[in-house]
């Protein structure tokens, strides 16, 4: 015996499901399409990932690791450290890696408050580029 029951015979919930299912499928695909558009718009809007220059990376590293003691403007002395804009790479490397100085260098200050920050080794070139780019002594 065939058990095909028409939705009308099953009450309102079955009838609603019979009607709603195709609609929800449509709604789901519309939502999917919208999500797809949103993703595409977000990607297109932001463009490809931005590649920072050495100067830009150096600025970020300086502001997060050095500016608190030196100065947000490296041409000016800071709370603890002297002005260091335009410092040569050898000096920056000696300070950041070992809190030392290149041979024969006469330090601006002798408080020994600066600690080495050796984990910044990959950014010594960036710091040098940034400190050179902002120097007013060009
Ligand atoms: C805790 C504070 C502090 C932090 C953080 C700090 N410095 Fe210093 N820096 C000093 C002080 C103070 C001196 C002066 C030497 C001394 O007394 O230690 C100095 C000296 C220097 C000098 C030598 C200046 C000269 O011509 O005699 C350079 C270059 C330098 N710092 C670079 C940096 C860089 C780059 C960073 C960040 C990666 C940094 N410092 C982070 C406090 C700090």
C-alpha cells in the first residue's frame, strides 16, 4: 500500500515545512552569495597585503621599543635617553645588541640605564633606516 500522504493531511507544521523548505534553500543561497560578495568586497577594498618599507618598519619598532626612553621624535632628547636621529648602524647595533658602543665612540650619556634588546636584531637595519630618514641633520 502506498503511503504518500499529501501535506494538507499532516496539519499546519508539515504544510509550513513543505512550503518553507524551498524558500529556506533559496534564502541560504542568497545569504551565501551575499557573504561571497562581502568577502570579495572586503578583499578588493583592502587590496593586497601591504608591504612596509624598512623606514616604516623601523618607525614601528622605534615607537614600540625606544620612544618611551628616547623621544617620539628621535631628534629630541627623551625622558632617559639622548637624541639618536641619524645614528650610524654600528652605534645602533652595539647599543641594541649589547648596550655597548663602537670602539672610540664618546657616549652622550653614561647612566647605563639602557638595557640590550637583542631580540630586535632582525630590525637593526630598519631602525637605522628610520633614524636616518627622520634626522634633521641631513
Ligand atoms: C630604558 C630606556 C631605554 C630604552 C628602552 C632604549 N634606550 Fe637607548 N639609551 C638610553 C639611555 C639612558 C642612553 C644613554 C646611555 C646610558 O646611559 O645607558 C641610551 C643611548 C642610546 C644610544 C647612544 C646615544 C649616543 O649617541 O650616545 C643609541 C643609539 C640608542 N640608545 C638607541 C636605542 C634604540 C634604537 C632603542 C630601541 C630599540 C633604545 N635605545 C631603547 C635609554 C634607553
